[in-house]
DNA sequence: ACCCAGGAATTGT
DNA sequence: ACAATTCATGGG
């Protein structure tokens, strides 16, 4: 809440479509999530529906987090890195993670053993921080962008998921090379090169606060199905 | 009983 | 570099 939303929204208001999204959902903001919780959340988010992701994260909190009583209700904190690093693929798989269990466990161990410091990522420029994150198992370009945007204050990060891809194809195709649009329509999944092209389109078109644009576009697209 | 999900890693051209 | 395939599982 400590940012000037009006200034940010004005800077990303570059075309008619985002103008509509901004008008309809004005007030939508980004969170600054705990980086560790954010990393695990988005590793788990790959190729999963949002209700399923919520379920997986709740299962992990119940099993490995600490119980906190509030107003007569029980809640569970998100488990620390040390805690998850000390589990097993079987334990995590039992939370519904499937093949992601291995990624969460290996990334936990790697972060713990290297004594990894998240604040260094905040100091790095966007691209370097992104490449650093992508060295961890289960973190590709999209997951890295989500972590940078939602927990490390990189407002230029522009995650491209299936919904953002739809937004771009439906409303911004005229701003991309025809060859690229054709390829994107032909196949479902994105190659790494195609991802970076859509990603850099977003950053170039919307500027320093492209991440906010992504959120407005993402939410708008999801609400109009 | 089906379908597909806020993709990443691996293997084949 | 790009394309195709595999990956485990649960909520709708």
C-alpha cells in the first residue's frame, strides 16, 4: 500500500485494452510475498489449476508448518526452508505435489546448503536475478518472473502464462511479427525463445511497471470467460 | 469417467 | 535453436 498506484497505473495505460482493464479493476495491487513461500508456491503452480495449488500449499502447511490459534480457529504457518529440506519426496508427494515434490525438495536443500540470501536478488538487475533463480530445479522463466514480481520487487517482470498468452494473441497480435503469431497459434506450449519474446514485448510495451500491467490483464482475462 | 491445469525438464530433430 | 514428449495428481 506504500506505492503511488495512480502514478503506476498512468504509466502502464498504453492502449485501449489495458485501459479497459484498469478502469474495471482499479485498485488491484501487487503483493510483496515472503520470497521462500513464493518460490515453493510457484514451483507447485506449474501445470496445475489454482484450486489444486491452494490445496497443495495448505497440505504442506498443515503437515510441516506450525499451528497458530487465532480467535478460536487453527491456522498453520508456511514451513521454513529447513523444514522442507528435511522431508522426503514421499512426504511431499503425499501433499499432492506429484512430480513437483522432487523439485521442491531439491531446491530446499540447495537453498539451505548454499546459505542462499534472497536480499542479494533484490540488489541484482532484473535479468541477472532471473538467471540466478533459473538455476534451481523446477524454476523456469515463467516461475522466475513470478517470484521476482511477487516477492522481490522487480516491477518490470512480466510473467507469461496460458492466460497472458491468450491476452496477447487476442488483443496485441498486431504488435508482434506475423510469423511468431502463427507459431503461437499452432502449438499450445511455449518454447523458451517464444516465452522470452512475449516477455520482452510486455516489458517494452508497458515499461518499468509491466508487472502491474500483467496483473490487470491477467485478472481481466480470467473474469471474462 | 472424463478433462485439463498461472510449465519445466528431457529427449529427439 | 526449435519441436515433441513426458511428467503425477486433483478439482471441476
